[in-house]
C-alpha cells in the first residue's frame, strides 16, 4: 500500500489525524492490551481489512476508519497504519500461535517517492541503530524503500557486537552486496550513545546531515532502554528533518512479557504517547519488531 493516494494534496501545515480505530485504542490502551481475548475482540472486523488493504488485495480508501492520516509540512497528505493493539501485526495473539506474526511487517505502511517533494539536491539516507547483519533489517529497509522509489544514497549502521565482514554479509546475494556496500558506513563494534552532541549519537548525526529537502529514515532497536528512550525523547524535542522513524519500545505488558522479559521501560500508554508526539510533529513514526 502506498503512503499517498489521489488526490495528492500538498500540506500547508503539519497535522495528524488518528483513525477511529486508533482513537478507540488510545482511550483504553491499557485495558485493551492486557488480555488476548479483549485485544482480539477490539480488533475484530478491522484486522482483515487492515492487512488486505495494505497488501493491496482489496482496494484501500483514504477515508477508511482503519488508517490514520499524517500531513508533514511542505509534503503531501499521507496514509499511515494506526497505533492499535500491541503495536505489531494486528493478528498477533489472535491466531493459534502468536509466533506466526511476531516478526510480520505486513501491517506497516512505509513512505514512498510521492510522499515528499524531491529535487536534484535531495539525498536519501538511512540510519540503523542496531544492525547485526545486513541481511536482517537493513536489507529489508534498503530493498523496500528502493521498491517504493526511495533508493538510499547512504546508509549508516551501528552494531555494538564486533564481527567480521563475512559474518555481516552472510547470506546476502553478491549483486545486492555490490549495490549497497559502497553506500554503507558500518560502525562495527561501536554502540550508539544517548550523549547529546556525541559522534555516535544517531539523533545528533541526523541533525547534522539531514536537510529539509532530504529523505531520512531511522530505525532504533538496540534492546537497551536506558539508551533508546533518551534518544526518542531527543527526537521528540527536535526531530530535525527526519521523515520516518521505527522503534521497538519494550514495555511492561502481560502479553509481551515472554518476548521482552524484564528489560522494559514504561507501558503501552507511553508507547502510544511517544509515537503520537512524533506523528504530530510530522514524523512518520512506527513501532518496529
């Protein structure tokens, strides 16, 4: 599903309009995400439409009660998946085995080349904080954005655990590696930091490199709440010219406890609040897996 649907109207100001589904969950987020039966009942009727529309198996409408709308200043009116459920695939916990959808991305709506105006000076950059192997999330983002007309010129990857190049590129096709390796800056064995102004603070790097005409996307997933949460707060305070953001926020929740254990920070109420705050500032902010 494309983020933009006709008519492609230019945004005169930044605004965010949550869908009916999102508004319901935001009003009762803790109650609706505490029990799988309650969760699935609240999503019933929306799940199939959400997935089928996004995979373009059925026609999507910008006026759908499912998808939310975001309008970044000087960009185009856009569609984005709602903040709903446990901020993952809406089928999770509603099938016999939740692991079938644990790593699904079928529910996410990414930006496309109609979302933001481009010019000959536009640069496309991706910042990946927590990129263990290229064949994992980094390749997914590089490939999917390229398919949507946003071919990255530069990719910056941080990974705290040092590894050799053969391990990092293991399983990646030779032609894929040949395309992306020259564009990649790999901070191998270098963790990100939340220290303001530090060289390896990715938010600081985004503020330095990303200009208004650029398309910059950022994935934050280092599984260290004490580093991640301050970085998110820095983004909320000043997102700079970041266009799209992905973050797996580990929180205290009975359903997700078996996956996140005790390495958590806050609740789903906090997650909804931080993603909403960024969306209201014009950043296409998504939960990640």
